[in-house]
C-alpha cells in the first residue's frame, strides 16, 4: 500500500510539472509566432513600399498579417494590445502600422498565462520588433 501511495504521489507531481511546462511552452510558442507575424508585416511594408497593417483582435484571440489567413491564439492566453489611440478598435484590439521606410506606429503586445508574461515591443522609429519574458514560470 505504501509503495502504491508513493507511486501515485510521484505520478501526480510529474503530471503537474508537465502541465506547467506545457503551458509555458505554449505561451513561448505563441509569442514567437506573433513576433514573426509582426516582423513579416514590416518586411512586407519594405518590400511593397506601401503601409502595411498588422491587426490584433484581443476579444476573438486572433491576429492577421496582410495577405495571410487569420491566426488564432488559444483562449487560455490573455492578450493586451497597447497602440496609438487612432488605431484602436474599441475594446477588441486594434492595429500596428508599418511604413515603407521601415518605421511603424509603434506598440506593445502582452501575452499572459498562469502568471507568466511575454512582452512584444514594436519600436515606432525603427519598426524593430523585440520580445522578452517578464515573469512567471
């Protein structure tokens, strides 16, 4: 009985660790995909020499690069967009613009899940996109 109890406790601990690891991995993957989407939008602006619009809908948990299909983010991940007031779309998100010279309207996207947060920053002057983990697991 004691051995069975120890095996059960060990199994539960491993399952909990795997779940935490899986959630952190999912958050990191989603942050990387959004970062690539922002960079792709900037590259399209430079290539086409036309302003390009990266759209994020925080209510629908979706984002879109111009000319590409809409991408979904799992509902367990909280999205917060900070962008220029003119580019906000009510409470459901908004857009970040990238200009032909490489600059952008600037903005920030925070992705959070279970106490961990990844922050994506878009520099307004250069249009450069950076991402870093703020805290959590």
